C-alpha cells in the first residue's frame, strides 16, 4: 500500500538549542543536531544569559517586525516606525536589522557605506539622528557585492553579538527588523530577547492569499513561542492611478485580505496602507517617506498605525508598573 | 562522481530560480515558466525548497493533495491528468496548512537532501527549483545536493528598485562562489499599466534589473510588468499562459521561456 507522507508538526518544533529541552524534546527525534544539543553543546551559558539581561536593561520597549512572507514591506515599515517614533526628540529609538542575508535597513535609512566603530563599551550603533541609532550586518560588509553565505548557527552567533556587544545605552524603543520565515533568526531573537522582554510583534502582510497563507504560519509561530501580537498591517492595499484616479487591486484580496484573516484569528488589524510609488523611491534614496510625502494617503495610514503601536506599548508599560 | 541510477537520472535540465530578495516573484516566475514550457510540449517538474513559506502548491490549485511513496521514493504531485507538470513541496506534507515549520538549519538541510534525492521524478525535460529568499542553509544545501547533476544554471529575479537590486547583487556573488552559472536576470513588477486609462506608473521604480545585468555582465531576460490578471490567476491556481495570452505580462513571460529554450538547444548543439 502506498504510504502517505506527512510531517506531524505539532511535535516537530525545535525547542531551541539554548532551551533546557534541547536535544530531549519529542521534536528532536531525527534532527541532525540532536546529539550536539543533548550533550549540552548548544545550551546558553547562564552567565551569557545574565550578560544579555544586563546589556538590555536600559531598553524600555521592544517591537519585533515579522512576516511569514518576503517582500511585503517589513523593512520599509520598520524604518518608518523608527522615524515616526524618533520624531519625538525626547525619545531614544534603536533599529536593529537581523536580516543577515538581505540587510535592507542601511540603504533605507540613508546609511549605506557607514561602518561600525568599536569603543571600550562595545560596538557603536550608527546614528541617523541623535536619538535614532541603527545596527545591521550591512555595516560590517566592505562591498555591496559581499554575500553573507552562512548557515544557521553562524547567523545566530551574530544576532547574539548584536544584542550583547552593541552599546545601545538607554532606549525607549528597540525595533527589530527580521527576514521572512520562521527559522533560526526568529527563534534566536525570541530566545535572546527573553532576557529583556518583548512588548510584541507587528506582522506585515499584503492582501493576497499567497501572502496570507505564510502570515498565518507566522501568527502560529508567535503563539508557539508566546510572543504577543500587537497587530497586523496590510501593505500594498490597492493602487489609485494618479491620472484617472481609479483604484486597481494589484495584489487582490481574493480570500478577504488581512481583515478577514484578523477576524478569523482574533488579532488586531492595525491598518491598511495603499501603494504609492513614492514609498519605493524614498526607500531607495534613504529618506523618510513620511517627511517626503506628508500629504499621501499612505502617510496618514502609516502615522495612524505608528500611533496605535505607541499606545499599545504605553499601556503595556503602565500595566507592568501597576504590577510592581 | 555521478550516482549510478538516481531519481534525477531522467531529468534533462535543472534550473534554479533565485533572488536575494523576498517577494519579488520567484515562485510566480517558476510557475509561469513551468506553464509556458508545458505549452511548448515539455514535461516539467517544480521542486519547492522554501520550507517556511511554500507557495507553489496553491499556485497550481493542488494545495490539498498528499504525497505518496513508491518503490523508488516519493511520488511528486501531478497538477492534472496529462501529468506534464509535477510538483514537490513541504506544503503537501503539512497536517494543517497554517502549521508553521519552525526548524533550524540542520533540520531544514536534512529535508532538502531528501527532496533532491528521494523524489521519483521520472523523465522530465526541465526541473525548476524554486527557492526562498536569501543565501543560507536552503541555498547552500540545495546547490551542494544538486552539484553532481550539473544544473543548467540559475535565473535571478529582482524588482526594479535599488533595495531589491542590492540583495540580488549578493545573490550573484553567491552564484559565483558556488560555481552556479547565471542564465540571466528578470526584472519583475516593472511598471503598471492602469487597466482603466492605460497610464503607466512605475510603482516599484524601473530599470534596476537591466542595469544590474549590464553591470554584472549577465544576460538580461526581460521586464515583466505588474498585471492584476496574473496575480488573480496565481491566487486561483489557474493557467495564466493558456487563459490570458492577451494580458500585459504574457509577452514578457513567453520571451523569457523562449530564451531558456534557446539556451538549452545551444547547449546540446
């Protein structure tokens, strides 16, 4: 009889190489890394965990920007969120880009070609404004053609360094931009940031089902690793022709778009952002779209969403203080 | 060292679809290339090695299908009765479509090796390998596993703007380092023609892909415009090549296919 193959994923999730269950969980059966993990080779040194906690002690709020899908606008959104929050000069904002293979943040923030400097207190973030600092593997590469062809463990190592060795100082908001997927980078950032805490995740999608099917997986990932979801942003939501003003659904919401998905999965829809050719242009130029096109409908959408995220973080903080 | 009798013995040409960047249309181009090749009488397989975000099954409306085993290995999923397009993807192996595959590198690598060795493709003219974005575990493992079978090369997909091109430059370096020939660059989402008034707007800019091809000395395979009918077809798992020959993306996709076919006939002669 022909056997039907199926992965039973309910037990097939990696508990994390640093977890107490590493190598021992049901999911570890058959994993090529099992022996290493079970031997304790990958367990995070408790001293290391303490070091991370100390380093991140000055971070008030952390927001992770995720998607299951590539190319939906995570980096674009992360950059604009950073600019939006840093508009208040009294706030200190940090943007950490953990997309190791495709670091887009330096370009989008107008920081291409910048290098990272080291001092006694660690690596210095690269500052866009006095109150807005950025870190990305992009700053560690000497040429735009340099490819970072690393397997998972090496990528994890760099992410740990970004958190441990960068002298972030006191930050009101740490924004973490991620690559698409649900793999090493995502497991690692959740694991390492557990030393601080993460306020929540903002999940980006576009309206069509081919994106939503990946984003539902990302939402499940968040539930699995107990990462609260601040909400979902639907990007590229319609295009208004500048000439005839008719709207086209270039990425059609054939299954109800983010709105339906959010209803079904009981997560917040933070907002919808329409396509605007100026967005891509601003990103390419390294300028803030919010400043370059203040009148665009996309700008008001972005601003509303940023405000909702800020409110979520403030509430969160308030609740924490109440507990204390 | 070429394995004596393997599941890839009957595959004439292997080509990879890569990008450094996510969301530029790798799976779209893989799908449309497969459909075009089928319409020119070829037998095609698609191996989808995007383990976290497998898009291919839905693009052929077979997302609910199962994978069965036979004596030689795993039976690929046929798209229809005439069996001219077959697929393999982790999407078929998930109990529930929304299950996240939360695996670290080593486990991903193990499955990719199996995908390359254990799928009983039979005789194919082309095996298209669709990849996730990046230059990491999946890419290294796939290229290493395919190396003994001498792939034809890679098509690199980008969108026009600098942020995409920046990542694709790195992918070119990856190809060079891994000894993978670059068949050419496709500039996708290159312009949008309003269906109401025919005004063309360059939503994601224009020209970056062509410039990159020139700069890197690789063939430029063409610009594919944004086409709502193409997006709709993919959403519904329809055959865009057959159903929308008058649509704005069709000529570009046909041209890309023709260049691939010309390339392989040159190779054999």
